[in-house]
């Protein structure tokens, strides 16, 4: 009598799909390569079909394997939904929490946040991702996240809570404080299109055209470190200035409106009533308010 395909196999198939490599999949699942290969063979015997082929570049799913992967992913989603509904009925905060946090928010807040959350709700299985807000909003829209803390303006039709409005500052070292910005190198960082437009508006209103004397980097932390080293100046939000002891000038537009960077908590409509999601939202508000 053959073994049945179970939830461990769902994770095994997903690891193979994500990594495309037996060794990497085994490491991800804390298995030996031989144990993983043995389980693949057992599934193939049970299903009566080869599901992967090995190539010089890794592994590929056969057409039958692609069907197996699609079906097991659907079964996994159904099982997760079943557990959530049962946990909700029982009234205990447990189950799975799929949450995303913007890279910069995660750098400042996430360790304390997760430590406190796990201490209060140890039975919740945490599935946490970090990344750029533009990538997290796509995951949220695709339904692979329940809730996300995002920085910037993105279209969203679910629950949304404004967490903070950070001032944006023109920053440089104290030694460069008396040098006109037009004479310094502008250190630019990658951001979402709305924030980028606002940055360009501020530069234009202040007669700053740094294109000929500019350094471009992909993240706030690198940008701040270059400023600290005296390479130039930058437009940075408060979240990137913790411990910064240089010159910080708050920015406003020509009409007197403060230049701010907004931060939100966005949540799926169907996930909003889940106790584990509600608990995270309340904790984010609580911890953020205490900072």
C-alpha cells in the first residue's frame, strides 16, 4: 500500500519550484538530499508518473508535475482557510499570519514588533516577508499577504490605516551646513513614483537641478551613510535619520505645505476580522505610538 501525498509534500514541491535545485530545496526543508529524493520517488510511484526531471541546470517539472504542483497549491490554500475559520470560531488567537513590512520600516521596528507579538501570541505561525513597498502591494493585491505596512501612496480598496506622516529633510554633515546645496553632490535614492515626483517638485521649486552632479543609490540606508561620509546631501524621511547628528532642514513646498512621507497599514478585506491580523494591527499602532 502506497503512502499518500500530505502537507509536507506540498512544501517539498513548492521548495523545488522556488529553488529549481535539489540541494537548495533540501537545505530549505532541513532534509538530506537522499531523503528528499526518496520522497520524490515515493510520490511518483503513488501518482504513477514522473513529476520532475533533473538537468545540468537543476530540476524542471514535467507536464504531470506542473499539474501536481497546481493542485497541491490549491489544496494548501484550502487547508489554510479551513484552519483559519476553525481558529476564528474557537476564539483563540492562533493560526497563520501572512504579513509584509517595507524594508525601511522593518529595519527600525520589526525585531521589537515580532518579539512582542510572539510573546503575546505564541500559537500564531508567523509568515513574514520584507521588501520594497511597491513589491509588497503587488503581493497584497494577489492575496499572498493578509496585511502589510507600506511606505508611500499605492491604490488599495481594502482596509487602510494611516500610521504616520514623516517629515522629509534636506540633510548633510554639519561641516557642509553653510555650503549652498547647489554646490554639493545630490545623493538620490530609489523610491515609489509618487514620492519621486514630490522630490522632483521640491528640487524644482528650490532651483536645484542636480542631474549633472548626482549619485544614485537604491536604498535609504546607503543614502544616509553616504551623507554621513560627507559625499553630499540628500532628501531623507525621518525613519532614515535615527541617530543622524548632521544638519537636518525640514522641507516644505512653495505653497507652505510640509513635505511628508506617509506610512500605512493595508489589510485584505477578508482577513480584517481574523484575530491574529487584528492583533498585529493593534500592536503596530501601539508600538509605533510609543516610539
